[in-house]
């Protein structure tokens, strides 16, 4: 059960470990197709068993309590879906959350919004990238079955959903950064305060090996070429500007920096 406290200027942050799943070699083969030999080799050199994590970001800025993504939802407990329990241990209840910001609409990020058909966050405004909403719930080519699931998830929040796009401020010191490819509206976030900064890249990458091999996209990247191009671009920016990043699916707490290394980059974990 994991929480990791840190701060960026005046902003208080907690990475909350929603949970973790073991990714074995069969799982990797299912996740990356085709699977380059060098990528498989890099996986084999990682500490085993490889842990595929879900890192939720809790933010306190200018008196507001904010969550970026909600995790898998309590049905997955105890392996995943532990976010609310861990927040509770920190003295933070779901009713105190003012804003829930979603990076994209996959259920390992949005699944914690409801239990049954009831809203988990009774007082929160829900903030969603507009492009993402259009893809899954409006004119986009998303499967009808998924559309129905998402409609049910958002139904109890009717009237308190706000749409945002690249460059929009969603709270004091928190700005949306479009990072499309994993999904059409997938977004990251810049947290900045008092000259300090953090870039939350969320699902711009899923596996630590993609830092060395940014051209490799997993099967669940809906636009794999766009994802690969944006992944390289954001990793170049992170390396050149010396930014600290948070990555949703890397080893808890998912914080670190990257350096240029060969044709890719090297991961320098923190925390
Ligand atoms: Zn994800």
C-alpha cells in the first residue's frame, strides 16, 4: 500500500499507488506486437517480476483538492482499485475532492468514478479533454459497447462535466498538455509553481523499456505512429529541459528524469 508525498513550489502532491499487476513474458508478447528482440532483451534485464503499476496523482493547490485520474475502481481490490482507501489513510475523503481531471477515458483511469451506478465523488467537477469525449461518446469511431459503458460512468455526473484542451489551465499551476496517440485526446499535465515543475506524461508510455525504445507502441495505443512520434518528442523535451516526470504505469511512484542514451533515452528514477 503506497503513497509518496512531495511538492512542487507551493503545490502539495501525493502519488497514490492504485495497485500493481505482474507483467510476465506472455503478457509482454500480448502487449507489444511485433515485439522487437532488443525490446524483449531489455525486458529480461529488468528486475523481475516486472510490475505494471497505476500511479494516481493527488494535488492540493490554492485550497483545492484535485485528482488526476481515478484508477481502476474498487471492484478490482485488493490488487488494484486502492486509491480511495489510501487517500482515506491520509485523512482525505472522496467528498472532499473538488476536481477530478481525466487524462483519457480508458477504464484503468476512469473506472474509479462510480461504484455500481453511483458517483464516488459527490462534490467534484469532472474535467475531460474535449477530443477524448468526442472520440468515445460522440462522433468518434469508438465501439458502441464502450460508449454505453462510459455513458453509464458519466451519467451521475451530468451537469458538472467540463471540457478542456491543450494549454488550458485546470487549477492554479496545473495546465493541460495534449499528448495524443495512445488515444486521440490523451493529455498530460504540467504542474508548476515558484519556478519548479513536473510534467505528468500519464500514458505517453506504458513500459520502462519504451524509454530506451520510444518507437515501440503497445497494442492499446490507438494511433501507434502518432504515439511513437509524440513519445520521442516529449522524451527529447524532458531530457533537454531536465524535467521531472511522472508516468502512470511505471514502477511506483513513477517519478524520474530521462537522459539521452544512444538512439533512445535512459530512465533515472526518483523517489
Ligand atoms: Zn493507462
